[in-house]
C-alpha cells in the first residue's frame, strides 16, 4: 500500500493565494471550504473581496474559520478585529452576505442557477433542475432573495438592513421592510 497525497484542488490553490486569511500553513484545514465545486466561483470572489478589504485596513485582522453548507446554503464563519476600522467591518460583512445570498441561487454541484430543494430524507440543497434531488421548497415571492441583518444596539435587537439579492448584478438593493411584512 502506498501513501499518496490527494492532488491539490481549487480550494488548496485559493488558500495558498491567501494564507493570512486562512490562519497560516499549520492551520489551513480549519477554514478550508467544505462545499461542492459549483460554488467555486462565488467562494473565490468572496475571498478576493475579503483580501481586498484587509489590504485597505492595515489595523484590522480577519481569519476564515469555517466555510460549509448548512440548510442548503453557504455559511461563512470568520473572526477578526475591526474596532479601528468600521469600513473594513462593513466590507467584510458585505462580501460574506453576497456569497451566502448567491449560494441560495446557485447549484452547489455545477454552478448554474438553482434553487432550494428538499430531499426525501429531509436534506436541503441548492441545485439546478439537473442536480435536484427531491422537491423544490416553496418560497413566498416577496421573501425571495431577501437578506435581513439585525444587530444588538444598546441591548436591543434592531434591524440594520433589509436587502434583496440580485443575481444578475451580484449585488443588493434596499427593500422597505414594511413592504415584505417585517416590523422594525
């Protein structure tokens, strides 16, 4: 039996291009994306956006702790210090929000446009019709692509933003929370 290492894939190349974001050579595995190849482009874009935000904020730090699929969409966990640079915090939050929102419209297997499906076993996955396993999860049209951010301000949970993801431009547009039935 020979001991062979697996050939590096796109995740390894992405990590090697951004070692400071992934914790250094001894700790790459903790932040290594655990997702399908269909999300390669959106993850590479997110990491580039995060790297750019950190270059513009020399006093801020960022470490990608975990990237995985949860409830059929991307979850991006990162930690860092942004007290000296609130613009860096906003740029990091935007990069992560965009990646997570895009994952909800992108097949995790192939990268084509997709939607959320539930398998017979109850697993959720974002997939295109070709890779779908199960039935499409019904979604209220007014809530499609909606990303809501809340934050504790003075010990009270407050709405910070209500935005809709636009796949064609990979961007957000602001939405009036009342129009989609959200009370502030």
